[in-house]
């Protein structure tokens, strides 16, 4: 399955962040994906393969 996302897309991950939300904004796209939590502002960087496994759906493209 090909996932359609790009810079500034809002995505929903399978597991929620400890702050309580599971909505994230993509801030960097490449070999690694950098995402920012929409509730608390924390940023994390994941390898693309791990990001695709943990992605539930794309809310805004």
C-alpha cells in the first residue's frame, strides 16, 4: 500500500503520544520523517519504514 503524505500533512498515528493526542504534523520528509505533536509541540524523527508501520491514516494531504 502506497501512503500519500507530504510536508505539512497532518497524520494520525496508531498509538497516542503521552500527552493524549495521536495527531502529528510532518515537518521533514526524506529517508527519515520528522513529525511534530499537534498538542504539546514535541518533535521526533523516525525512519521512513517505521513511520509507515506506525501510520494509521492521513487526515489532511
